[in-house]
C-alpha cells in the first residue's frame, strides 16, 4: 500500500512542480491512517454512552471520542455523520482528529461514497495537502459536481490556475454542470495567479449560466476586478447587486483602498453606515488601510477610535495600519509611543512598519530599536538582518554591522531573490531578480534605465533594493 501511495503522490507532485512544499506536514498522514486501522487505539471517553450523537465545536475531541465509542460498541454509523465529523475537523483545524475520522471512513467502507470522499478532499485541502486531496479524488469510484468542485477549490487555494482549468474542462467533458462554488474557485485561482484575462472569460461564463445572481459569486467577481485594478467594473457590479451583504461592502471598500481611491473608499463606508449595515473588523481594516496610503492621519485615528462604538475590538492588523500611517506621516516618535501603549503584544509586522519608516526618513537609532525588536520575534527574517546591517553602518557602528553579518552566516540566512510578474495576452511572465534567462533581456534593462532616469528627473529618491 505504501508503494502505491508513494507512486501516486510522486506522480502528482510531478504535475505540480516546482512546488515541493505543497505536502507540508502531510508526508506521513496516509501511513498514519494505515497504522491506525490495523492497530486499535485506546481512547478516554468522558461522555456517557448515548445512542444520539451530535457534534459540538466547543467539545470536538469529546464528540469524536463518542463517535469512536459508537463504532467500538458495534452500532451502525451513517455516512452523513462521518462526513459531518470530517467537515467539522476541517473547520476547526483539527488535523490529527480528522486523520482518525478518515480511519472510520475506511473501516466502514465509506470511501466509495461521493459525499464522504468530498469531505475528505476538503479536509486535506484546508491543510495545504493538495496531493493528499487528489489521492482521495483519484481513487473515488464515483464523482459528482461536489467532488469535482472540492478538488478544484483545493488547487485554487494553491493558485494552480492551470490545474483548475484542466479540472473544469474535465467536468465539461463528463457533461457535469458546474455550480456556483465551481465558478467561485475558478475566480479565486485567477486572482491568486494574476490572470485577469482568464477571470474576464470566467465572468462571461458566469453571466451565461445565470450564477451572477448568486451573492457570493458576485462578491468574488467584484473582488477580482478590484484586485486587477478595474475598479469601474467592480463598482458597476457592486451597484447592480440587488442584495448586498457585508462582504459586498467590504470588498468595495478594500478594493478602492488597494487602488489608492481613498475618498471613494471612505464615501462607501459612510454610505454603508447610512444603510444600517454594521461594519466588522475587515471593514475597518479596509478603511484604515485606505487612510494610511493617503496619509490621512486625522481621519485614520478617528476611524480607529470609533471601532469600539461598533463593538469591534482592534486586532494586530488594525494597530499595524496606524503605526504605518504615523510613520508615513513622519510622526515616528508618535508611532513608537503608540506601539508602547498597545494593550496587546506587537508582532513583527508592526515593528517592521516602524522600521521601514525609520529607514526611509533616516532615523537610524529608532530604526535599530525597531529592527532589534522585530528580530526578537522573527529571528529568521532575512530582510530585517540586512536592514539592521545598513542601519549600523549608517551610524558608523562597523563592529555591530559585522556582528549581524556574522550572525547571518552562522544561521545560514540568505537573501531570497525578489520577483514580479505581468500578464500579456492571458500569459503571465515572471521576472526574478538577477535572472537574465528571460528573452529580450537587453531591451527590458534599457527600458528600466529610461524609467529610472525619468523618475530622477522628478526628484524621486533611488533606494537600493538590496537593503530590503
């Protein structure tokens, strides 16, 4: 059995190459199932035995223990019960418990059931185990649109657009009609891969099949257009969505903010409040992100302080926005004091925001403090080490700079090359730093030099990317 699993896993890994980390933490999971099936496990049961079993999100382990007790006592377990248990394990991120439920699926002969199989696909994909999910999918004797959509969604989570499109064609070849979840997954894959052309084509299919009237599909379409910079198209969809929900409003606010249309983002937020739609943490994150990009310090602080009026407790992401907002406005000491007064422990992102602002504004001493604090939380951060070296060097602290460089060497920390990409005629071209294998390389470099000269003519300060 292990040879069979190893062969199929390797076969599918070849399809996904070069992504060797897709099966992270799952290489032994199927062997664990085999061992579990062959060797009965001991469980401590806290609940009294009862013929009625229901699953509780607060007492997941107890509920699963009771399920196993049913099985041990010889009571018949329905496939729907096991499928629900697997779905709950996926939603609660309970991987080890889900593996045990998979064992029940095997010993009860439910692998041939399409709904049990679909639950297993969703479970493994939620943990990044797309190869394991495909193992289940490949061995299912019967598949329906639910199982195909579940597998498609697994690839969408990994931004594997090509595999999503192949699965979609496979569905059509079997005369299976895609559902709203199929199209939502396809659009998510387009967003993750940056393939706007494919996204437009899929949107056309959605309109032709009538799924544009489904609110969650409309929300994904809206998000796709926002992410691709087509905010006019996104606004058209937003305004023509009859039953807007909170996700619709949040998507439009965040979309405007991401594209730098700050005034419009704030206007949508104010209109949202007029419509008596209660904002949540994501709403405020979109508004604060918009304010930070535009340098609206007064407005940003006002919206941050108003969160409590709606019963929304600020989280790390909200604090990070304020720190970045103050830093961009050259209020570095205020940003530092804001961090010191935070009621929760700041994370590496927050210190990183302050570090970035300090570096851009030449405040080396405060930058060193921010870098040291970030390294205390993220000791393996390559960019922070490089920035700290340059900060020490900027103050003439050569011994300290050498100390950090030596520390990087001892830890084996190396700089990861940066990359960017662009879509032309439905094809994505990826550019990696120091990679000269791309065709027309000389023309590209010449054009970049022209752009740099043009930026300098406008007084744009050049920054050495190696410092970041």
